[in-house]
């Protein structure tokens, strides 16, 4: 793998924006570290450190960096889709769309599908043997929670072509339209009490951040300090005077979460983060010119999604080992608990590395479809249907988990009950449709 990384790093074109690659890796790493720090596991269950020590909640304004990942996604999707369009004949929209979906979803869904299959098989075995209680049951329920991010990202990929056209016509106006829709949703939610309307902000908030990535791709984020200042001021005002909580991540027992579904406060938080990372662009670019630093970023990018998928598995594995060895788990936020944090994180990192070594091969990109390959009949609609099924399946699985796989347990996906077997079937079926649509008529 080392020689492969050196080869890729050495072949990096001078025009590549290396800072975007750094942001992608750093944002996922911050999420992983945040999850490891926030988990407050005891023999009685799993809590949240931020609920135990509310004074730590302002840290979420630094550690909640998912908006940065979606911002980077918008940048990458714009470049990728435009690259596929170049040289294509007029009227080749469907073939470009299906090829784009397959290319962008390959490294996302292959490791995700493997994760789902491995954990599904493990859950079936555990429940056939009569297990599923205690920490095992909590693990089966919670290891799928990060999949919500995969589901939202799928939607961003699927909506890239129409939203990119909207951006090319209206620029900042397209972002303003999505942000305005997010404002309208929160007004209807909090002022008028309209039921279920808040779920629309899963689209409006995250797609607005994604739209900022399009602007970045066209060099139109000219005043990052103004963007950061305006976003931070708006977030502070909304939290201080509005119905929004301080924490930018979900908290157990809260009536309102800034994350699920996203709120206007989270959109303002995303604005200040995007402005802040843009302010750091020049010094980071100089750092990335160093060969060793760039090789590290290249290596991390090659396994980032696999590490993200398996990091909770590693964390629960560490806690399970501690309980099996009768190592006492101190009360969360106690002095003994804080003293144990470095060891737990080091062990979780080591176990994550082992899982990455086992599953990293599934994150390799597929061979690209040859430019002259005829499109599969109905390739565009087929790809859109596949992406929709994957989206629903992954989101459903993030909510229901694998605990209760055999007893028909369901969770509400907006207003639709979804079971784990149904979610797995939708994910696998959707992926097969995307693969079929993207391979072209002559491919097997």
C-alpha cells in the first residue's frame, strides 16, 4: 500500500486542490474522535458525555464538522459532473447521469454494503443464539447510526445535476433560495406548529451547504471572513433568542435537536465553519506542498470511509473487552474516567486500523465506464431509482439498527415504518440498480 500511495501522491497534478482532500479527511476524523469522546458507557448502558457535563456543549461548535464534509462534497461533485459532460454528445444527459452516480457512489456504497452484510450476519447469529441483551444489544442498535450521513450524501449526489444547473444560472441566488426554504420550514415548525414539516430541512439545510461547494468550485467564495462572522453571529442569536439548543449535535431527551432534523441554527453553524476553513486555506496549502504531509492525506483519503463506517464497532469492541476482563468502568466525567480516556481512544484507534486493514479493499474505486460505451436503456431513471432505494434503505437502517432483526421491530422513517430486513433489501437492490445503470449496454 505504501508504494501505491507514493505513486498516487507523485502523480498528483499541479492543478489539484489538495486542501479539499485535507478537509475531507479532517472532517471525518473530527467526527470519529467526537463519537469516541462523547460515548459514556457504563455496565448499565450508554449515555452522552455532553448530557453529563452540559458545560462541554460549546465544544460541539468545533467538533460538529459534518457541514465541512458536505461543503467539500459539493465542490467535488461539481468538478466530477462537469468532467463527465466534456466531450459528450448533445442529448447524452441520461448516460452522463448514470455514469456520474455510479462513479460517485462506488466508493461510498461498496464499503457500506459490506458493512451492512457483515453486521447483518453477525446480528442474525447473535439473535439465533439467544443473545442481544446488555452492551451487545446496544451495539447492534447503535453501530448503524452513522449511516444517516451516508443517506444524506446519497441525496446530494443524486440532486447534483439539477442543482448545479440552478447554480450556474443564479449563483448565490440558488443558495439563498435553499436557505430561505430552510427559514420557512422552521417558521412553520415553531411558529405555526405544522406537523412533519421539519423533515424537509434534511434536504434544504444540507443541500444549502452543498451549494456552497459549487460556489467554491467556481471561485465565488470571495469574503470568507464575512461569511464566518455572519454565520457565527446568526448561530449565536438563534441559540440565544430562538427555540434552538446550544449543542450542535443531538442530545438525549431534548425536545428540539439541531441535527435531527437539521435547523436554521445548524445552517448558520455551517456558514461559519465554511468561512473559517476558507480562511485557513493559504497556510494549509503551503503545508500540503510537503511530500510527506501530502502522502499522509492521500493514504487517509483511501480508507476514510471504511474507518468512518467501522469506528463505532471498534469503540464498542474496546468497551466489551474491558467488561469481559472485569476492568472497572468509572463514572462518566469522573477523574478516573478522564484518566482512562487516552487508553480507550488508543485502543479504539488500533482496532479501527485493524478493521480498515481487513475491509479497505472494498473502498477502491471501480473501473470507469469507457466514454464510448452505449448507455443502458433507461439508464438515467434506473440510476435515480437505485439511488432513491439506497437512500431510503440506509436512512432506515440508521434508525432501526440490527437489534430485533428477527422480531419485526420497526422505526419511523418520517411517517413510514421500516424494518431492518426491508432496509437491507432496499440498500442492496438500489446498489444493483445503480451498478446496472452505470455499466452501459455492452458491459457485463
